C-alpha cells in the first residue's frame, strides 16, 4: 500500500510539473522557427488561379436564399457555361466529415446543381465525392440528422432522382494503405494502389511527386482513380476522363465546395484549401505504415516530441484513474501540431502538380466562428464566395466573414487572433503562405479584388 501511494505521488508530481511547464511556457518545447516561414515574398510568379492581370478575383453574394446567392455568384463569374460544358463530368467535393455548420451547406450545393441543370441539353453527369477518413461510408455528413441545409448528402442526391435527374451519384474515395495507429479517422484500405484506370479504382501514390517541408520531411502526393456509377466511365482526377484508351482532362470539372469554420489553435480556419484533405490518401505516409520515411498531409508538420509527451501524460493519468484531467495531456498533444502550416505547403504542391479545382466555392450560409458542430458557436452569415484562387478566397473569407462573425459573438482575444489572416504570426496566415509559396494564388490583399453582387447587403472591409 505504501509503495503504491509513493509511486502515485511521484507520478502526480511528474505529470503536474510537465503539464504546467508545457502550458505556461510551450515555446520551450517547440522547434526553432523556419527561416523560410519568416521571409515573406508577395511577388511570386506563375501562380495558379490568378488572372492575367496578376490579380485574384473573389466573387461574393449575401442576403438572399442559399440558392439565389449561388446564382448571383455564378452570374458574376460570367454564367455557368464559363465553367461547365453540356457533356462534362462534374465532381463536387464537399466537406462531409462533420455535420451542422461543419459540413458544406446542401442548399448552396443544390443551387449550384440547379445552375448546371439549366444548361441547354446537359448530357453530362454529376458526382458528389469525398474521403471523410472514416471506415463507414454512410455516416457523418452523408447521413446526418443534423445537416447544414435541408438535406444531408444522400437526401440531396435522392431529391434529384425523385424529380427525374438520375445522372447524379455519390462516390466514397477509400484510402489504399494501412492505418494501425488511429489518429485522424479510422479509415484504411486493402492495398488498393493503382497507377492507371485500367487497374480499377483506388489511389495513385506518385513517387516522383514529393513535397519537402522546411524541416526536410517528405510528403508523397496521392489522388484517386474511380468509376462513375452512372455511366461506368473511369475518372483519373489528375489526367481526366478515361475512355477508349485516351484521357480527356477538358471533360472533367472539379468543384472544391467547402464550409467555413474555426478549426483549432494550430490551424486556425477550415476553408477551401484544407477541404482538399478529403481528396488525398491519408494513409500515404505516417500515420500510415508506408511508404517508409514519409509523412501524410496531416502530419507533415507534427512535432512528435510534444505529441508523445501528451500521450505519456494521458497514460499516467489513466493509471491514476484521473480521467477528468486528461485535458492536460490533450492540450500538450495539440501543441504537437505547432508546424501544421507545412500541411498548407503540401496541399499547395498538390494543387500545382496534381489537380487545381476549376472553381472553389465557400458555402458561408452558416459559419462556425467557434466550432464546427456547436450550434451556439455559429453565425448566420447568409453568404457565398467563389474564386479560381483558393488562397485569396480563404484569405477574404476569413477576414471579411468569419472574423467579423466572431467579433459579433465573442470577446475572446485569443480566438480572434487565430481567426485573423492578417496576423503574420498566426497559424492561418502561415498555412496560406505555405500554399502560396508553391505557386498558388495571391496572399497580398493589394492583389485581391472582391467583386460584390449588386444585390448584396454586405460590403467587405475596404470596398
């Protein structure tokens, strides 16, 4: 009895000292700042999503129904035929990992699909596709009873089937590798590695396309090949529609359709760039078991020492049956993502070398200024924003939509800093800057032009 008590006291002291020092002085445990992340260059050339005049254009509409806001934005872009042809395969990538404001608003998606169906003699098809990183396909935003909008995603597809449009289908991209250490979702694959559509559905892992972080960690690029349930055509997300032995990229349109929410202290905000995490294979590199020595998109910037310290603290707390104190270990684990901004670099490399969306749309009908799922921490912004430049789009959505929503609802100064993309020391600016460094978009507000619908009720700052 005496020995057990003595060990428990020692463990208590160890836990409290480690936790208090880490919480009070987290910088003592953090890696040195990358010089590359401190020297900001706002004049990079050859940028994706940028107009020929060097500017990025963000189109915004607010104040009407979700469907009418979409119509206003598409009109500003020059009409749906500026984006989609009558025989295209349209891939809509929403955020299905969450529910409530965490998922893409389905009324906004419906408005976009209605625009597609307004194209005269539309003979193409629409696929709503996502990898939400969980083993159960029909779950989360796909089937939730708490949708953002009138429908969950399956109900939205059923709506079109009921009115006679059957050329719309769901697709669940499945990871190819193993996931023995479940960290961010429990999905794993059955060695579904492919290199060509002739090999069937699965993920391509590109050994010749490698992103290297500022800490010399490597992330291998990945993307899905999949088959349309409607027509049986094979779709290679990088090379295009595959038929009769040939690829046609012009007939494939990829729409990145994201929500807008606060994510965490290490990331700041979830918007269009981070929405692409549901396209790549998260078992390609650690937390997956292969390829050896590589890190997946989520963990390319993890500081493993801090994360392991958090695991150890929680291990001791469980031994002591102090479950109500596990927030201490969880806090330390969260600090382990200090360099998460390298994920922005990996996604920027993916955009540059694998697939840049034909259009990025942010569904900002409801935005989560403090949470992706807590209804008390959301705001009814009634907005839609769109751009070919995902970096500029996320910058404006954070600055002019999410941050003002938070200011209206909270006086938490730490949270407001996390939501402010203009703070260069903040996690979201660093994340977007790493994406920009790969040759994607504009992050200089002087090169971002916001075009507001004449029907809009809201004029962003500086306009």
